[in-house]
C-alpha cells in the first residue's frame, strides 16, 4: 500500500482537535483515547507527537495565549506614561482570548509553567513595567494582579447567574432584585461593563501607587 502523501497526524492537528474538545465539553473531555477517535487514528500514534496528555493540554493553553496581542509591550513604545494604556489594551485582548475559550481558564490560571508563549507574555508584561519605571518587585505584583483580574472575569458570567423568570425573585425576600430577571438577556452589556469598570478602577489605583513610587 502506498504511503499517504501527507502524514495523518501533526502536532497542529492534535492541538486543534483538543482545543475543539475543550471548547465544546471542557478539560475533562480530553483523553488520548477520545482524541485518537476524533482524529481517526490509533491512540499510541499520538505519543509520537506528545508524550503525555498534560503536554497536549499545555500546547492547547499556549495556543489560546498566542491569540493575545502583546505588541503594546514592544520596547520601542516605552515611556513612563505608556504602561497604563499598554496594560489597558493587553487586558482587553487577554480577556477576549479567554472568553472565547472559557474552559481553558482554570489551566491558564495555574501559571505559564514551561509553556513558551505563556512565558513570553509574562516576560513582555514584566519587562514593559520595569522599563516604565516600576520597581521589579512591584512590576511582578502588577503582572500577577492583572492576570488574577482578567482570568477571574473570564471564569464565568455574573449576568448568567440569574434566571429570566421574574417570579424567582420574591420582592418580600429580595427587595432589591426586582430587575434581576433582566440580567440574563443583557449578559454581554452587564459583563463587559463590569469588566471595564473594574479595569478602570484597578488602573486608577495602580496610577496612584506609581506616582508614590516615582
């Protein structure tokens, strides 16, 4: 039998299939057996590209992080006044990537580990903060704080936590939730508004700290 012109498997195909599974069903859906079935290959053939399932998930996480724009941290765009708009743009891009793939957030929240793209993002943020004038210890805290905030905002939806049935919120028991049943249908407006409100407050606080450190 002639060999196929193209290999049946590649790292890219495996990661793409794994990400599709994570997006559809969550991290627990990913197994080498399930991936092999999705790709139409035998399970052991996956190990030619990834020795373990954890390495597949690390590659999936790095693929999501690769969607985040880091151009605002380029060295040529430095300056003492640049760190705030840079963090603002990065946080929005980071959240967009996570909200597009919310099931991967728990894995990303553990930190970059040895993932190259995740480490490049951490390096870019830290380097930009230090070049802007933040002391290294504070720059580390700023990067951590921003990741906590963005990851937390992508873990779930506040608005989706309320049902759209007005009868669920008895005014005798919940006198201030008379409009809560409307939140679900306004999910994007509520959740994005909450993110922007929190991001502005966070950056305002960091700016005050930066002024005290300068």
